[in-house]
C-alpha cells in the first residue's frame, strides 16, 4: 500500500492515509497518550475526512509506551465543571462516531489502555492487543458514566459489572475471554494482522459495506448513552471529584 499523506510528528495525532486506509496514531507519549481536547477534535475531523473519501478501514494505535492512559486529567486547577462536562460530551460524540462507522475499524493496543482509551478500543470492530497490554475503566470512581451500555453489549452485563465496579486492572487474556478483544497478537506481527483484516474490509464496495454495518448495528441506546453521561458529569463538584480521584491514585502508587 502506498502512503499518500502523513501529518508532522509534532502533532498529537499522526494521521497516515494509505490506499483505502486511514491510520490514527495517538502521539502524546509524554503523558501516555492521555486524550486532550485537541486530540479528540483532530480525530473527529480526521474521521469525517476519511468518510468523505470513502476510506474502507480506520486504524487506531498509540505511539510510545502505551495506547492511551485515558482522559487527560492534567491542569484540573484551570478547569471548571462546565469545561469538563463539555470535554466529556465531545469524547462521547467521538466514541459514538467510531461505534457507528459504516466501514471497518481496528484498534491496535499495547501497554496501558485505560479509561477513555479503552472506550475507543471497545467502539472498534476489530480489537487487537499485544500480550502485555492491561486495561482499566475507572470513570465510575469519580461518578462518570461513559460508554457503559456499549461495554455491556460487548462483554455482557456480568463482565461489565465485574470490570467497572472495582475499576480493577485486567489483562489481555481476560479481555479476550470476555469478548473485549477480538485477538491477541505480538506487536511485531501486527503487519500481517492488518493485511488479514484489510482483505476482509476491502471485500465489499463502500455502499454494500455501509449497508451491512448499518443493518447489523445495535444503536437504539446511543441517545441514552449520551444522556447518562451528561447526567453523571453535570452533577455539581465534578472537578473536585476528579481531583480527589487523581490524588488517591498518586498516593497509592
């Protein structure tokens, strides 16, 4: 496949356009690819551009030591509850965009994959992780309901409660067994995995693939997902709750 466009490596999201593939590489390695507002907007715009070009496969991966440590919780002292609510709404809109894609999507995951990073993975059709990858979804520890119904549809109610109730860390083997992952693959073999998935993704023309994806999509609760997020995030004291959570994590390290 011939690379057509590559954004500069100084950008927090590196976007590569190849023949029928758009690749999003999270590129904020100093913060383990924690997702900030700029990264969310770049991905949103990039996905819209890929759809206009009728790309057939989107790939998401992370540069550095991890896929993503989740929602960027730095600079809380400069944030208001309203600022954070808006940021959470924008990431839920991005997650729904990925989940509703009329084309194939693939997450290639390594290292830590926490919070909103794990939500990006769960929204993808194909979810591949290297064996050492670990996952965690701690949002409910500070009262945020993000992607909970999507997770429950993906892994079943019992597993979703198990993962979310204690916000414990779980590994690739458990993620695969629960259905959170579709496969485990060493990172040095990802090239062959991409080729395998690309052959499937390119098998139908764009219109037929779009119909297949829309007719098999369970999207009846997406408005409820957004409403649940807004209700949870609009409860007064959001910044305080998150700061207390962050302080506890630092203290327990």
